[in-house]
């Protein structure tokens, strides 16, 4: 296998103000992340340079800002933002508005036309969605009680099998909370395994090794933002930082690139339960050459290199 990408998607994470009362990223210490960024936090203040996509570059990581609004008025939404990330198309501009949280029929049709999942597979390479889904999720979809989100829908449209409870129990998938405690406490499956966050980071790396493109969707950030639950947000950041530290510690920088980004802002501003128009972070972890190659891919397309539409073509260029 050639160069690979692990795409960590964090729903509802923007670059907010350096205001600890409103922004959990300003309040919570994230030693692993800050170590990658030479002490910088995921904030819009201080080192934020207007007009320049790369705002931090160290020997371990690069941090960029991406415009989640994409030139369209209104608050960015999950369905159109995620569709832009996966297709490389300015979905809000095409629709004339931001749409979400679930994909509308026009977005579903757009996903059917192709995403990074289907494009990767057309190249003869492998792609995987690493999240485990409970039995009731599949039952609700089969009975048309529930519509999959954009990412799960895109995976299914590309012929990628969604991972199940059995995959979770075999260590071939991860719970959205990383530890698996939610499967026991909230979903009622007492026999599912429990992982420490350090173990989850290592397992994330092992699962990413099995595909050219592996994606993990983390949506608890968006939930905490909508609930304006600062305590939960701080707890989430501690978990994310520990997982990231364990993942990076086990990662093979020579082979792959870790990409972390979001679809819109939310959790970075606890003063509102709504989404924000803040830019979202794009964190790249890998060798300087890998990061430079990815950045060159951002700039080589006819799309903007500073908004969500840049991600899919840059991933394709990197893996190709």
C-alpha cells in the first residue's frame, strides 16, 4: 500500500476567541495537541493571519483555517458542509443555502454522483469508515425510520460496509466515544468492550493501517455545543487529546498523513446553541514532505484552497 490518509472528522468545531468562559478550547489544556503546535491552542486569536491558510507550521504538524461558509449567507450546516468535504463541490452555493442536519434529496443525488469514498475505490484502492453502528441503527434505516447522515450515506453509496456491533467486539471498529462506554450505558449492550483512551488511539492507528483512506466521524463535539454544556465539552477535549497523543505516538509518519477538520463551528462558542460562521481548523500531522505534498494538492486544483471544497481533491491527489 502506498501513502494513506486517516481523516478524523470532528463535527461542529470552529476556531473561536481566546475566551475561557465561552470557548472550551481556550480553557482546557490539551498537552498533546499543543505539543504538536509548539504550544498553540486551536484558537482564532494571536497567531491567526487573515488571508493566509497556513497559520502554524512546526516540525510535527501544520494548522490551517478553512472557510465553512463558502461564500453563502446564513449559518453553515452539517449536511451541506459534510457533502462539500466529501465531494469537493461548493454544495451550499449549488443549493443556494446551507442545509442540514440530514441530507436532503438534492444532497443525496449529489452523493450518488461520487465522493472521495467512491473515487478512492475506483482507483482500485481501499476506503473504510471506522465507526461502529448499533443494531437499532440498521433496523431504523431498513424500516425507513431514519436517514443516514452524509458520511455514512456516502460510505454506503460507495459499497463500503458499515461496521457493526460484532466489528466493535472484534476490535475492527470504534465507538464514537472511543471508550465504548456509551454502548453499555446508553445503548444497553453490556458485553461490548471498554477501551482506555490510550488504547483507542492505538486501535485507531491499527484500523487506519488497513485502508488507503480511513475516516472516523466524531459528532459528540457538535452535541455538546448545541447543549451549551461546557463541562461536557471540557471532558470531550481531554478525551480527544489523549486519543490524539496515543494515535500520533503509534503513527508511521513516513507512510501516512493524519487530517483533522470539521464542517462548521459550534462547540467553540458556548454563548450560543447554534452553529457559528467561524472558520474551522485543518490540522495535518505527518512528515513535512507529506504535509507539503498535501498543501500543494490544495493549491493545484481549480477549487479554493481555503474552504471545505479543497479537502476531497487534495486527499485524492495525495493518495493517487
